[in-house]
């Protein structure tokens, strides 16, 4: 199945998403529920555009060594530094073609087969996170459940569930309090104090990752709370209108905490060349969310694996053309505008 066929099929199966050849946030605008961004809808577009402004420093004069995209993250070996990002409440956002359990089962299994891992999502309905945890347990824990910043009692229950499912890492999208559809929920998602965050990190039996970090100051608070990593993310523009793009803030966050924690980034990453750009800026890995949804709705397991392979081939090509033989060999000298 070629990627164009996957997109054509996805367009038929999805509500609210146009399955565009380039997922740049223009067609979906501010459609929430749906895959759009909050307010003006500018956040997703800005994320996408910012990667385009980083140009690659091609240099094909040098040694010819075998090339590997493999990497170690959170104690596991992966085929490339790529994760499928968490997407919760798929029926609310994309219509009834797939239920949460089916979506999570396919995503977690396909990512596992592609040599990467998926994050699973959370939502107002408890069954959303439970669907992810069942899929994770079925795949021997090779996935990362992502918990919303609910009240502390609910967070504790959900971390217990994630520990019991055997996940190899656990995440919290700490920025989710800004999601329009979570406002007024019974378990109210909200801000967390540094002390509460440190307690949450200690509840996890495995590496804990905080997703939704956009400033060096916030990254330092996460480090001081004892987390293993962060995802530099503005939730694809879905939690606060007017944020900068993630590519615009990544360098300053890497410079502040890059030696202390694993730094992942998401938002508008749409190719292996974009993964190369993110790694050159200092990220250890990336998450891609919306394009994996499209790949899954259009091609199920085959679609997800095809997208992961496409990213790997594009990343390997950029590495080859710049003289990076392994992931650690990618550096800021390989890009302009850093
Ligand atoms: C429909 C939809 C649902 C999402 N659900 C979650 C979620 O449950 N948890 C989470 O941490 N992020 C969630 N996200 C945010 C994504 O994980 C990701 O941070 C964001 O979309 C940026 O990546 P992208 O530009 O590759 O899509 C969701 C995004 C979309 C579009």
C-alpha cells in the first residue's frame, strides 16, 4: 500500500480530518472536537512552518561507514528515535469508524512491529485511558500511557493502573488543563505545584516523562521534580493560542537541561528530514501524532508501519547526505539557522 492510497482511504474513514497530503494545520484550522488547534488555529500551522525554516547543511565529502538510525531511550532500543504521539478520545475527534480500544490495539502493535513505540492518550471518560492500558498489557508494556493532570487522587489511581499494566515509561501531558473540552470535568484537570509534580514522579515505578514543556524555566522545574524526560510540546496548538512553535524554543530548553534529562519534541514534524532537524537542534527523539492517526485510519497496521518506514528512510537519507553515521553523530553544525 503506497502512502497516497493510505491517505485516500483515510479521507473516506475520518470525520473532521481532511487527510491532507501535508498535515500542516491549514484545513482543520480551529476544529476542536477534531484535530484542529485552539482559538485562531495558528498554533499548529506555526509548528509546521518553523521546521521548514531550518535548512540542512549538506556535506558529502567524508568517510563511508555503515549507517544506523537505532537509538536507546528510557532503557529500550528502538529502530529510530520516533514515537507515535498520544491521541485520546478518537471517536469524539474523528467519528465512529474506530473505537478507542481498536485504535489503541492497532497503534501499539504496529509501532511495536515497526521497532518504535506509541504513546496512548487519556480523556474525560475513564475508558479512554483503560483502552490504552489493555493494548499496552497485550504488547508486553512496549508503550507509554499519558495521563492528564487530574486532581491528585485521580492521578494516583491512574498511575497505579499504568504501573500494573507494565508500561516501560509513564507520561503526563501537564499542559492538558488548557483543553477546551476538559474544562468543568468532575476530576478537574489543572495546574500542578512543584511539590505535587515531585509526588507524581515518585508514584511511577518506571521513567516518568512530562509532556507540554515550552520554556527553560518549566523544564528546570520538571528536572528538579526528578522526571526522566520531557516532551517539548504545545499540544499541537490545542491548549493555548499564541504560543511559539516548538522548533523555536527547543534550543534554549536543550541548553538549559539537555545534560540532565531526555528531551523529546513534537508539533508539526512531518518527515524524517524534520526528525533530523530536531535531533540537530539537540532533541533525543520526536513524537508525531496527527499523521499516525491518518495512517491508521487509512491503512490500519500496514499504514502505521508504512509511515514509520517512510520516516526512517528519510532520516537515513538526511544522515547520509550530512555525514552522520549514527544518531549521536547528528549535531548543530549540520543545520543552518540554529
Ligand atoms: C485529536 C487529538 C487528540 C489528542 N489527544 C492527546 C492526548 O490524549 N494526550 C496528549 O498528551 N496529547 C494529545 N494530543 C496532542 C498530540 O499528542 C501532540 O502533542 C500534538 O498533536 C502535536 O503533534 P502533531 O503536530 O504531530 O500532531 C492530541 C492531539 C490531537 C490532534
